[in-house]
C-alpha cells in the first residue's frame, strides 16, 4: 500500500453556486442596498428585483476564484468602509464554504440610495 492518497474523483462547484454564496454574503454587509447588473442602465426595476445574483460575476481560473461585484450603497455611509467590508466578508464566506482561495474581490459602487426620511 502506498503512503500517499490517490485522488478518487473531483468536485466541481458551478459558478452560479459560488455566485449564490457571494450574493448572500454581500446582503449581510452594513450599508449595502443590493447588487445591480454591470449595465446599470436597465433601471430601477433591477434594484427591486428578487434575483439576488445579478451584479455578481465569478471566475474560476487555476483553482482561484475572482469576484466582480456591482452594488448600490446607502447614502450617508462611508463608501470605502462599506466596500472593504464587502471584500472581507465575501472572501471569508467563500473560502470558508469552498476551501478554495479567493484571489480577488473587486467592488464597483454603481449608485447610492437615499432613504426616505419621512
């Protein structure tokens, strides 16, 4: 018997599954209103949509995950702090769930939402 373990198969995680993990992680971040498509010209209907994976683009190359996020942030929050929080939370949650390294998380703030104070 060999002291080394033989690979008995392979596990592939679909990019859509990774995008779901990312989307759920983003929604927990303070100051985030939601994610929006890269082409924000599609309008307000997309902000109100129930499809939470829009605005999340995942690439897996050589076993490393790269994430591009397009988000709407609450007006009055410190944008740089919210973006850094998103990056940290997404990286932690994906690496915890998949045990694969996240090489990069890029956050694009597409808009600010002003809450109705009345």
